[in-house]
C-alpha cells in the first residue's frame, strides 16, 4: 500500500520556492530557511500573506480559517508546514 502523504520537508520546499519566486526574486535561497520570520521579518505583508494562503489552499487542497491567517501559523516555513500537515491528515 503506497503512502501518498506529503512530508513537512516537501511542503517546506514547495512553499520556499513559491515565496522566493513571488516575493523575493533574485534573493539567495540560502537566506530563507525553516525559521526565517516571514511576517514579523517583513517578507510578507497582509496582501502577500493572503496570496500565500490562496496558493496553499489551491496547491494542497485545504482551507484556512480566518484566525489561521496570522503569525501564529504562517510566520515561518516550519509553522506553515505544520498547519498544512495538520489539515492534510
């Protein structure tokens, strides 16, 4: 029986690529790691956070609640991977 779950590392890689292409073109990919603050670090503002959530919902087939669109869930790649993983399970 094949396992079709998406790992947290796969989610992080997908989201990192999206953020680099959409919001940080030309930046060094090594500067964006699992714990880089995205919202509190100024990489994502309110508009880009909404775009990120729309991307996550479409890419992973999940739905975010309004209270989940906050730094508590979306401030780092690892936090994003955690919430996406919890919604996929």
